[in-house]
C-alpha cells in the first residue's frame, strides 16, 4: 500500500504544480484582451492575431488545469445520496464509477488526442483565420491535459483502494476488539 500511496502522492504533486503554473495563463489571456482593446479602441488599429491568441491560450488553460480541478474536487457534484453513505460505501461507489466511466473515457481520449496532435504536427496544420497560426501547440496541450487527467484518475482510484483497505482494516480491528471484550 505504501508504494501505491507514494505513486498517488507523486501524481498529485505533479498535477498540483502543473495546475498552479498553468493558472497564470489567465494573465496571458487578460494581457491579450487588454492589448486588443487598446489597439482597437484607442489606436484604431485592430489586430488579426488577438482573437486566435485568446482562444488558444484559454483553451490550453482550461485543459491543462482540468486535472488540478479534479484533484481539488472543484467540479460540480450532487452529493445528496452520496453524503449519507458511510466512508467505505463512498469509496466503493467512487471506485466503481471511476472504473466504469473515467477509465474508458480517459483511455480513448488520450489515444485520440495524441493522434489529433500528431496529425496536426506532421502536416503543419494551421488555423483557418487570416493570421493562420499553427494548431499543434494547442493540440499538444489537449493531449497533455487529458493525460494529466487520466493520471489524476489513476491517483483517485489508488486513493479509493487504499481508503477501502484502511476501512476494512479498521472494521476488522473493531470486530477483534469487540470479540476480545466479550471473551
């Protein structure tokens, strides 16, 4: 279990750092928006690169902080039934839903996003705008973000397994104490 917990903590640390670092991309989006507003409104000189830049930076930001959000439980969840369950049942429910939904989803998306990136990189694909920047950097971010999300899912599965093992161990110890007290 110690090895699994260590693997989980390394994945968590990586996603924590990536999430914190990539969160500064919002400043890049804000800077490009300010530049566009100043150029368009004050200098009467709109730029062709700003719209694409905003979309590309924001797209990279969203996908790269996705695993961080998953790790920090930042996504919307309806926990009406879940909150009433005991910790063992909660962990079992999480484990089942991660294995049924997250694992196949992440597996397919990691493979497809890599193919998506590789095709764009190999062909020199460009955006359809007038500025026509290359699309592969954004597609690389998509692949990296999905990979980080899959790794975070693996970390969450490890945590569930460890929590289930800990709960079962507690339950066993509790039963032994109760059995010893009766005898």
